């Protein structure tokens, strides 16, 4: 009774009554919708539920056409249903009503999948809007760099990453994207030169390790690579990735026993690091050239690495670090 006495006057109020009646209408209708969904349908047939949710969101937009959250919710559903043009119309309206990094990021995602290249490239504007508010947002940075590679706009992508590296010099993701852009542009040496310059200005363990890794995976300047790893470990002795990189350099230099010691130290810090297990397996295959007993240990490491990461062998084949190479074949 108390609850009824509280609600009834509010419903009659000239300013709040209309809004409350619409809220109650939406709750009642949504209850009718949800009550009619069998559990089996909810669990096994997503299509009808998508249509149900679409109908419910259509109703909510009819009731509250200028609610940006409702617009955004329907846009997300339409994108999921691959109705890109309808989704973009709702994203446009939501952003016009209340711009936000989340809304711009969602619209960028939808635009990036549009078959019309003019619409697709509008994603760059959304990503720029996101990065104004959140300069270090990794998803936006990654997506923009990926689109630059797809569009062959390597110089623009590299310039954007270099600008970010001035503020975030230790960001592994930025260095990875810079490397991807340089590789796609056919300028592998650019990445090394950029890292050398950054490491001279600010020789952090992360940068030094990344420079070591770039050198060893390209099989160039191995002595300098070892010096980079040693410098990184002098600052951070328990840096597992640098221990792993050092092991790879030592193996490239033909020092498998020392490489195994480095991989052992890396695995002591991170026991499930598949790359270290894989490379320790290759180092043991190298030793098995003279000591056949090492072959079984090598196979155990290689299998353990593949169980943790089924793609690890393929990744290292790209660097020329293969079983055949390790056995001298």
C-alpha cells in the first residue's frame, strides 16, 4: 500500500508522469517479451533472441528517440547482425547526441568493415577522436596501424607511431607495430635504426631487449645483440624476456650450453613461456649432434612448447630457427 501511495501521485504529476508511464510501459512490455522466450531457445537458438532484442530496442528508441545509450545499444546489435548501414546510422545519432571514446571506437570498428572505401576510411576520424581523449589506448592505436598497412599508407603509420614513441618509449606494442609497418614497407633496417636511436637516448631494459630481439631474429650484428641483452639484464637481472633473447643470441653464436643456461633462468621466472621451451629444445637438438641422450630432452621441450602455443614452431621458422637448422641439416 505504501508503495502504491508513492507511485500513484508521481504518475499524475504533469512533469514526471509522462516519463514514468513510459518507463513502466517499457518494463511491462519487456517482461512480456522475456516471459515468452523458452529456455531451450535462449540456450540453443541465438537468432530468435537477436530478433527479440532488436524488437525491444526498437521499442525503447520509439519511447526515447534521443537517448544516446539506447541508440548505442541498438547500433551494437545491428553491427553484430552485420547490418552495417543501419548500425552506422545509429552510431551517427548516438555520437551526435553524446560523443564519447566508446561510441567513436564502436563506429570505427563498423566503418572499418564497410565495403565502400569512403565509408571505411571514415574510421580514421573516429580513431583520431578516441586518441584525443585517450592517447595511449592500445586498441585504437593497433587498429589505426593495421588500417595503414592495409591501405599501403606506411609513411603515415610510421609517423603516427614515432610520435607516440616520444611519449611512451617503453611500449612494446608500439615497437611491434613500428616493426610491422617497417616490414610491410620493405624497410627492415628502419626499425633497427629507430631502436638504436631510442636506446641511446633512453636505454631502458625494455628498449634494449627489443633491440637485441630485432637483431637476433634478423641474424645480424649478433655481438651487438648480446651486448644489448647484457645491458638490459644489468638493469633488470630477472627480466625473463631478456634472458630468453640472450639465449637465442647465444644459440645463434653456436654456444648451445650457455643458451640452455639462459633459457633455464628465463623458465625459472616464467615456467610456461613457450618460446623459451621451444628454443631450449632446439639448443638440446644442437647438443644431440654429439650426445644422443639430449635428443629425448629436446623432444620433451618441443612438445611442451607446442602444447602451450601450437603456433610457436611456425613463428620461429620465420626466423630460420628450425629443427633442421639446430641439427645441422
